[in-house]
C-alpha cells in the first residue's frame, strides 16, 4: 500500500537503510551509464547496462551491446593502485547478443567486426592462490597481460576467456569452451581447455581438420 511504502522511508529499522542503499546504487549506476553513453556517442546498449569505472571503457560508435552487459574495471587492489590504468576497448561494428561480462585490471581489447554470442565471460586477472588468508579474496590480484580478441572473431555462447589469451583474427570459439591459451588466426577451437580442431585453408576455401600427434602416429603405423 501507499501507507506501507511511506513507512519504509521514515522507519529506523535496518530494512530502511537497505532500501535507501539500493536506491543509491541504482542512481549511481544510472549516472555511470549516462556519462558513459555521452562519451561513446552512437553506440547502442540494451537494458540493465552495468559499469564500473566507466572512464576506462571505450566503445566505437557502431557497437551494439545487448541486454544485461556488465563491463567492470579495477585500478587498485586492497587500496594499492596498479602500475597502469585498465582499459576496455571495443572496436567498430562489434555486436554482443546479451549477458556479456568483462572484468578488467589490465586490458581487454575487442577488435572491429567481432561477434559475441550470449553469456560470455572474460576475466584478465586471478585472485592469488595462497591458502593462508582466511579468504582467497584477501590475496592480492594476479594481473596478466590482458585479453585480445582479433578482428572478425566469433565467440560462441557460454565461453570463458582467461587472462593472457589472444584470439586470432577470424577465429571461432565453440560454445561452452574455456580458453586458457592463445588461439591462432583463422582457427576453430572448442573444449575445456579450448584446443584447435580446424583451420581455414585459403587455397581450398574450406575449414580443414587438424590432425593431432596421436592421429599422425597412428596413420604412420598403418603404412609400415
């Protein structure tokens, strides 16, 4: 009721402060989005765009971000500034379907014409792995060289890409893959951890299967 809603504002109960905190957070997020969109004119963003330290995030004017995208930067850990500022940079004509999460302390670069499907996560750092603190959150962050998505790459649904990885130009990452190492250009990679299964042959205009060392050995043994 209206009376009940009014009571939330005037009561001294903890729920009041929780409600005010949520309103403050929503207002902060709205302000961040307005400033971000004013700096990145021409791009299109869906509902519930969530940003952290948006001054480090740069999108070309033709970028399309679907609903529920989260772009987060950190420039310090436990009160200690990093040696360099983080950067998220998304190039021309990049299209994101929905639910993209970028967590950046170094750099996440997505080059022109890349296609990102739904529910993709890219994290360019790791929590320290020392078991001595009460929580792994208490460790300093372990930074990497960042993540680089090459021009025209296609990243499938539910892919996770970790720090220090470069996805080559025009490569395709299959749905559900976890990418822990760099993938060369014009390659198709799948799995956990992701590995290359095909590469594009410009002479035949076909994606051709990659033979593993075991397959080569088996083929050689049959000819002996």
